[in-house]
């Protein structure tokens, strides 16, 4: 399955494609229907199964983005989710392509959607399904390759360069301003409090005294590096160890340790709340995607 899709997307000599003149200037790649499936591992029970790619995308969008968001944001999410799935399919080497939790991208079944949405299930399912159907088969490419389309919940006002988070530079994943991510959003600013012993234990440091110094921040104000009690941490390490929402954080010490954060997520790629803000302001899904992912094209498998 993986080799077939990889040849379709990247094998220039072995693929027939048509460039369609449309407002999206979309390239259409010819693919066997049998290739449009994905193998997933359910992390709740370790079961491996094969799903139709578009059905999988419905489950991802339902899990990853609030169904109350604007339709154009949901369409952008559908394309980002499909693109990430195809990228993983093209690069998987085991007996499954993706897992169903945040290690890759979350996925939920119809039964889980019913529990999540309750009496709004019919309305929200059709809204998500429509966003997926309206963008069926569309993925994002950069220089002819399907991209690794990272996305996250909410920025601190700017997205982050991939190189500063994942230690790998990708030309299409550079920082952009995300002006709709701001203090008007619920939980944009969040504080989390720890006892001093809890704070030290989570970081694996001695706790006679807490000394914080040498804070190095990126141009987007996220912490790249910080020294706590003479131990040097990456900002991403502190976020993971403390379970805080982002790497744009400040630490204050009184009787306890209070960590304040802005935004939510790793900060790379498309901000979901930013996308919703753009959609509500009138942007369509192509404008949203080509804003957050630089110099990409919309292509169709």
C-alpha cells in the first residue's frame, strides 16, 4: 500500500496527472481506489485495522477540532489531517501507518462521536462529514511532495519554526503571525500551580532552593532553553515534564511555583483557533492553508 502511494505522489516518470485550471490551481494525481485506505493501530486496545482514508479523516476532524468551528476551518482541518495521514502512509515502515492518539493525530469512532456530542451528534456529524466530502482527496504538497502537515490548537500570537521544536527545518513550516490567537480566546492565558517539591520532582532536580536563569527565547517568545538549579532544559522538555500547555511560559516562585502559559500546543504549522478566526473573518480553506503552510500547493490524490 505504501509503495503504491509513494509512487503516485513522487514518481514523476510513473504517474499520469492533470493540472486543472481552477481558482485553486489544483494538481490531480491518478490513484487506484485500493490505495486510498489507511492502516491504523487503536492505542486503546492495540488492534490494527484498515479504514477508508476519507472515513478516517472524518474521525480525525471530529477528534481534533471543535465541530462548532466555522465550516472553512473544518475544511482546512480535513485537508491538513488527510495530508498528514498520506505523509505517514508514504513513510511508514511497520505494519500500520498511524496510531489513534496524539502521538500522530487523534481519531474517534462514530460511537465516540455520539458520546462526545450527545444530542448534537446528527448536526455535528453532518457538518464534519460535509467538510471532508467537500475537500475529498485534497492534500498539501511542497515541490511535488506531500508535506508533514503539523497543526496544533492555539498559538501565542505566532506559530513557531519546525526547526526549534522538532530539530528539523522544513521550508513550509516557518513562523507566521497568528493574530486571531489572542487574549480574547478562552484559556489563551493559563496558570498551573505546583508545590516546590512537586515542581522539583517532575524536573528531576534537587530542591533546597529553586534558581532559574539563562532563559533563551525564540523570536516568538517561546522558551528554547532554560537553566533551573544548574540543570539545562529545552523548553519542550519543561513543557512535557510539567504537563503545561505551551513553551511560551513564565515561572514565578513564592510559597509555591506558578507557571503561566500562552496558547496551547507545540506551535508548528496551522493553528486551529487561528484558522477558525480567519474563517469567521471570511477566509476560505485555501487561504487558511496557504497562510500557515508556506509555498504549498493543493493537490488531489
